[in-house]
């Protein structure tokens, strides 16, 4: 085995898994290729959070069948939320060599090790330097917990990833130290519900973990996602306000702006609690940004209930909204309810929210025109440097010099709904 092709879809946890797998495979001296026909090993990291994601996974799998027939020596490994131990996948996809549960990086690397005879390959997943083709990574994801203890009625993630398991703080700090030594300047802590970090350990919480990581010399920025409005604590908000390396950005999915819908979704808060939380965050962390997720067309969602979501977003004017059309997921409680909002109506609701939010964000971004922001430069993309502000705004600028990994001041010259453009100032 010499070359591997890695395909990822879905959440940041899958991106984090992909980075670890790449690090492990390069320790075994396998090289990445973007040309699937050149690969000796294909790894798919999958997502089934919505039917559209599952369809992409099925499309990818179908395309591999012919390739395997042509080259029986090709090894194919599938990991992630598509892997349902109850689903008899080996019988459905006999050309796949192995299936691994979400984040079972150790299992996947062991599978490769047995076929290559290599002894190396991320013996411990505690430390991994993440590099891409152009140099050492500037930003890295660090999972702090796996699984989730919530029972959102629409969500398949708990069924595939299980209940919450927090990693011990010492492991997380050791991994972060290793990343910083390899040149990483910004770390994003990941979990399905980071606010619940440590509840299963009983000795620590997210605020304590952030404070411990804050002391790392050479680390410039810390982020965390995703939060749960039912569990975000006053201590966490105070910690973000107090510690300068923690980026003032919150990923706080509301899902719906109607109490009855929230209750039926199994969300454990009310619209009023969400409103109060946003107010408390904005009061204590002035200038912060807040992103949210919304689902439209949940079973039984009436026009008036949808209007509640529309009005809430119009009122709160959040920095970013990820809008999803409800997709019934097998095995979840809501999949037993009739999926009674027609597809065209779901699309109408999605488009209405998208239009509302594009207007709000364009106004928020336009207020930055002529202002100077500081960004951490991550990479070059289509001839421009790309970085983010502490508030997670994407900024592009042109510069002949290599700015990767630098903190750069940029005066904003153009503002659109998705990103900003500017010029570097000394
Ligand atoms: N921790 C997050 C939360 O608080 O819900 C879960 C992240 S989930 C993997 C990402 C987003 O996908 C959710 O916030 C939700 O908006 C969306 N989502 C999850 N299940 C869905 C479904 N069955 N249909 C449509 N969107 C869904």
C-alpha cells in the first residue's frame, strides 16, 4: 500500500477524524492522492444526519463497486455515522473491506497496519500533528467528548455515536501541547454538546478546561462548538468574557422559534430561555458573534409556528444561521410521526429564512466597511489569503508575501453575506 484517497462529508468531528487518520497514515508512510484511481486504499468518512448526506455516501459507495472489480487489490474502509452495526452492511456492500464506528481511528489504523506490516501509525491518538499539502496546519480541531446524552427526537447522531464520553482533561491538554509545538495557533474544541463536557467525569467542566488550555504558551486562539442552549452555564459565559484567547464566538443551535415545536423536538429549553441567553452573552461579551442552526418543516410545524422562527431570527439578528429542511431519520422518534410538511413548503420556508438572514448578515458585515480587523491567516485559496476574525468572520486579502500562520490587520473594503474582502495594513 502506497497511496490513499480520503473522502469526508459532514460535521467538524469527521474533519477532526480525517486529520488524525491522515497523520496516522503518513506515519505509516502512505501518501495522500486526490486521484482515486491511483489509490491503494480508499477511506470514506460518512454522515447520515440528513437523507441528502446519506445519498451522497450511497453514491460514493456505488462508484467504488466498479473500481474494486477492476482492481481487487484495492482496500476500501468506511467509517462514520453511516456505519450502523444493525444494518448488515457487509452483506449489502461486499466490496467494502471493513466498516468502523464513528471516530474509531485506532481500529482503522490497525486495519491498515495489519496490511502494510508497519509498526508505526499513531500508536496513541493523544498527540497528532496536522499538516496539509502546503505546510503545517495553523488551526486544528480537538475532540473533547464523543457522543451525546440528549434525546433530540429528530437526531440520528446519538443512535450512531452513543452516549457522551468526555476525554480526560490531561489527554486533551497533552494533545493541545503537541499541536502547538507543531505550529498550530488556533484550537477548536469539539463535541456534540460541549457545554456538557465533564458531566460524565464529575470533576471538571468546559470552563475549567478552557482555563487550563488558556495557559499554553504559543497558543493564540481557542474556540469551542457546539453548545446547547439548555446547558450553557453562566460560568462559561464569564470565562469567555474573562480570558482573552477564547474567541468571542458562540455556536448555539436554537432549531425552532416555537415552544411547542421545541418540546416535540426534545429540546430542553424555551424560546424565552434562548432569548435570555443571547441577551446575557451579548451583555457580558460585547462585540461577540452568535451562530445558530434551524430546522424547518419539522412534523406538524404550522405556518404560525414557522412564523415564530422567522420572527425570532428577525428579532435576534444573529451572525450566521445554518438552515436545514427536516429529514426523517430511521430509528429516531420523530421518524414515527407523519412527515407532513410537503417538500415544496419546506423549501419555501428555507428560502424565506435564507433571504431574511442574507439581509441581516449583509447589514452586519457592511458595518465593518472601512474598519480594521485582525485575522489569523489559515491558507491561500484561489490566489487570495484566507483568515478569520475572532468572531469567525471569513476575510480574504491579496498579498505576494507568505502570510500563513500570521496575525494580520486588514481594512475591510468589500462586504458580502458570506465573506469579507480587505487590504492588509502595516
Ligand atoms: N449539537 C447539535 C445540536 O445542538 O443539535 C447537533 C449538531 S447536528 C449533527 C447538526 C445540525 O443538523 C443540527 O443542529 C440540526 O439543525 C441539523 N439536523 C440534525 N438532524 C436533522 C434532521 N433529522 N433533519 C434536518 N436537520 C437535522
